[in-house]
C-alpha cells in the first residue's frame, strides 16, 4: 500500500459536537436529534434528513450560513478527534505511506482540520474541490492526489454509500471502518462485507496493512477473515 486516504466525519472526527450544535440551534434536545439521525441511518437515508423532519421547510445550506453569521458556526479542536487518529497517521507516515485526508466538508472545516497540524501529507474537503462524495468526480480527484496507482491506494471510511461503494467503483482498494452510526449499523450487511477489501475497528489496524496484500484480495477483515468478491450495492441506501 503506497497511499492511504481517509474520510473525515466519523473516520477522523466525532460527529457528536456537530449534531449537538444543530440541536441547540433548532431549540430541541440533543437526544431528539440524535434519535432522528439514527432513524435516518437505519433507513439508509442521508443523516441531514433528520433536520428536515424537525423543520420540513429548512434549507440546510442557508441555515448553516445563518449559524455562521450569528457566531455559531463550525468549531473543531483536538477533542473532536478520535484518540487513534494521531498515532495511526504518524505510524503510517513513518512506514513511508503517503497519508491523505479527503472527505465531505466545508471550506471552513478544511481550515480547522489543517490548523490541527495532523500527520498527513494533504488535508482537503469536498467544498474546496467543488464536488462531494459519492460523486465519481470526487474519487477521480482522490486518484489524482494519491500519487499512486488506484490498486496501491486505500480509501478508508465508515459510510457504505459515500465511501465504500464509490471508492471501489473508482478502482481504489477499500477499508470499511466500524465507527459512527453508519459504520456500526451497516458493518455486517453482506454487500458491505463483500465490497470491502478490509474491515477494521480502529485506524491503528491500518498500520498492519502496509506492504501486505499486493494483489487485491476478495476481502479481508480486521480479524484476518477472507471471503467472497464484491456483490451488488445496497439498493436501499440513498443514492445507489
């Protein structure tokens, strides 16, 4: 493996502050919004649909701008990172792997992430590229910045529809991370199991993949189990 590319939300960054801040803005208990997010995840819908349940006429982009104008925009600091992020990324770079962070996010999110000085060669968000996952154009950009062949590039993420399936379609190798609501809920679905080259429970497990498996396996999970090839996509996940 020459390059490892990681998503952002629920791969590097916890989403609890994000949803709590939206709940505060909307004037509802954080638990209410979290429960609605969970329902959206279980139905294979976009998590932001939870906001529209509470405010059916909401334009999420406009609401984001209103929050920022009111001084209640995005915030990100060290406490928002999962504890395995720094050690895993540092070990990967020490092993000679190019580390790229590329996921859905605003321009502001990119600025905040770079301010954390992560051990990564590149940190970029979808809004900075002008294209969001799961658009194939996003993963075409990933292939460009990887500076390695797709077969030598691993994309790591928690979301089957936004990370796993489109990355595999772009020819990248894939690791499904059991983390966050999507990562846990969909982890054992046969399509997810079959589409992932690797399945991991923590980013520190990626270090053991470096230099291994030069040929694409059917899939291998974090416990060493190997199984069948890539099946059809999960048809009831939105956008597929």
